C-alpha cells in the first residue's frame, strides 16, 4: 500500500459548538450500550488494569490510572505513534499468528470505532505485529532481538529496570527495533507474529498470539495499523489508506510476571519500563495501554488483552 503520512497527531475538536453538543448527546444516549458491548471489558474508558480471570480469580491492580468517563472517551482519538522500521504490508489474513513461537498464550481483542460518531467500523483491516518472547521480529531476524538477532540467555529482569532511556525514540536496527527510524527491507521470509483481520459488523477483531518479550530501548508493546476503503484479494488487503497507526502497551506487573516464565526468563536483554519508554504517551487506554486479564500467580496459563480504538476513517495516518 502506498500512503501519505499525516503530520498532525491529533484531530481538532468539532468545528462548532453545535457539533460538539450533538456529539455529547450521542455519547450520553449510547454510553451505557458502549460499555455493555465491550468484549472482555474492551471499552476505551475502562481502567487499564489486569482484571480477573474467567473463573473470578483476583489479579493485580493497574500501574496506570484509568481514563476519563466512557461518555468523554467514546469519541477520543486513540494516540498515533511511529510505524517503526519493521512493518510488512498486510499479506496474511488470519486470526492465529503464533506459528511455532513459544511463549505465554495471549488473546488480543480489539474494537474499532469512528471517533466522531462512536459507531463501529466494519470491514476495516487491522494489522498487528510484534516481537517474540526473546525480542525477535519475523522478517528481520538478523537485525532484531538483544542487539544482533541472537536470542540472549541468562538472568531475567527484576522490578528494578536495567534499561536506560535515551530521551529520544530508538532507531531501527540492532538495539532499538520497532520504535522510531525509517522502514527497513525484510531480511528473511519468516512471518510469525504478524497478521491482519477485517472487523465484523460490530467493529471487533480477535487475534491469537503469544505475550511479547522485550528488547533494548523499548517497553513491551504490539504494533497496529487500521486500514479502510481497501478490499480483500487473494494476496491480502489491497488499496485504501491507513487511518490509524499505533502501539499497544502492557502494565509492568504483567511484564514482571511474564519474566518468571520460560522462555522470557532466559533473556538478559536490558529492559525498559513503561514509564521510561519514549513512545508510550502516558495517557492510559487513549495511548494504547491494554486492559489485561490473567490468573494472579499463573500468568503462564494465558492472558487476555483488550482495548477500543477511536479512529478517524477520513484521515491518513501511516506513522512513517
């Protein structure tokens, strides 16, 4: 896909007071419904926290405060971020992107809504891509990971972070993949932990994958793009434009819990916390902080992450 970048990270508020009042009326009228239909608690205004498992087991509290009320956040734009150097066009339409990667089972439930109308966007193409448990990106195995593409081994991180923030987004290449920097051409044919799906009539998609690991210079994260106005072909999703480019983030409590589980526990790569990350905006769910659910003390059994993304389908935001 050939897209042009939008240099304005936020869409201006409504052009007139009348429009703003109209939007607020829509929100007030639909706020309860929006809260009710969120899959797995995936409402943009819900607290960005680890909740409870399906069995009701208590999990840890969030490391970040919740957003504003659902009435206010319904029409907020989800924060835009850089695409990063390791994006590959949507060429694998699939739900399960795990392939042969080891790690904690992770289910990602997403809802995409129009930030103006609060209505779900149907048949929008949602891409996600992320590194494996040891920081390796498919398609770029020789460039990613702990600094040179070789999975590191050794002592897991503690609650005292070993990563030191640089103050600027990390560039592509060894030591800082997936953050800033220009696009890099793939170095191999692997495509694990990458996939695309079309939203259903309610704006939902769900992916099966593994809990991401970490690498030098970045907190644990997942990349995403939302495309509209294209079409599904035999080779993937073609045409249209990206109306959102962002990243999803994970609370520190969940990352530390994952560090006790193999293969995450074998990594000696320096780790950057959420607060230190130079890409995460600090705005909770509006900046991509996932709501997480897992059994306390048994994260290895699996994690569910959910969030609602508010996007403007008329804008082009490709993150480059």
